[in-house]
C-alpha cells in the first residue's frame, strides 16, 4: 500500500490525561506488527511522551539484542506556528511509509489544529467523564441531553466540511473522526450510561464515530520504561488474565479504526529508528 502520501493518523485532544500518547504508540506498533511501514511525529517537544516511549523501545532492542517491529520517529522542535517547516518534516519522514502518525499536545496548539485538519483518521481519546465530554459538547445538567457542540467539535466540523469540498475536487480521502472512549473503568455504571447516550447523540450531529479504547490498567504505565507494548508477548514474560484482556482490547481498538492495510499482510517490520532532525 506504500504511496507517495502516507495515510495520516492524528491523535488529538486539547485536554491532557486521556491516554493519547499511549494509544498512539500502541496503534503505531500494532500497524508495524501487521507489516506496515510506520513513521511518527511527536508535536510536543516539551513532554515528548511518544518520542521517549519509542526511544525506550529502541534502547531495549540494543540492550537485549533483540529485533522488534519498529517505527521511524522524530519530535518536531521548530517554531510554534511554523506550519511550512512541519509540513516539510512530515514529507521527509513520511516518504515511503504506509502510515504517518502524529501525537499532539494536550492543549490548544496551532500545529495540532493544522495536522488535525489534514488527517485521514482523527482520533480523539476521551475519559468517561463529563469534564472531558465538555470539550466536544455541552449537556443539560438535569437531563444530560446535548445542548450544543463545543468549540473543538465545531472546529472539526468545519474541517470536515473543508475536507469534503477538497475531496470532491481532488478525489482525495475523506476525514474519518473517531472519538475513543479511553481509560474506562468498571465503576459508576450510571454515569457511563449517560456519557454513552450523550456521545451517541452528539456523534450524529458532529459527524464522528464512537469507538471503545483502552481500559485504565497499570500495565500501560509499567511498559513505558522498556518501550514494549502488549503485542510484544515474547518479551513480556508470563502475563495475567487482565493483561490478555488488555491485549484483546488493543486489537479491537485497531480493528475499529478501519485503517487500510498493506496487501502484503503481516510481517516483521524493521527495528525502531529515529530520524535525526537537521533543522530546528
């Protein structure tokens, strides 16, 4: 499927703490395990969580003398509003790749807005909380019915309309926006039911799909120092039942994204590699 313009997957949410970077890494590695060529750009040069995760993965390969399916990765550290520079970097790292993954900061950021509007698949992880839901929609405090779209949903709605016009004119790809219910917990069933109803209602108005993400599990935090993922089962030792369930959650998450996969099928991808930036 390798093409001049790789398929863009953007993980974006202006709120932090939703498991965005963890999900981005796991999706990127899952694609590599399926034989895809994957590159990733971290747009948060201060925290650089995705970049550090993949650095740790490359170091684990060197330390253990093993080869893992990997991702070519870099962090963008240029100007806060230098869109042309970012586009140049994306073109460089995306050359010959099947997928280009962007991890964006958990704040309002001009570069994050830019890549969100150029995404083929936009993934917005949300915690099962009306605090997070408020990013995309406001609800009535008594009935919990959606009153109106919030600023972020309006931004994405405008982006979808512009993208649709461009798609018709250039026969390009349409934007698939997915709101991912991430870091779910098995408590507060009534609250989760209300959020689910509100998301389903809002999805019809704002044009996104709702999909289930990853539950809140300690294993995801424990894997960060090694850069391993739940798919690296040959290097994780014995896993408990909860870890096996978490791995199935990840597989279901990736399947729910409906991404175009290479025709070659599953294969071992090259080890992780970092793209050295030559320009600030």
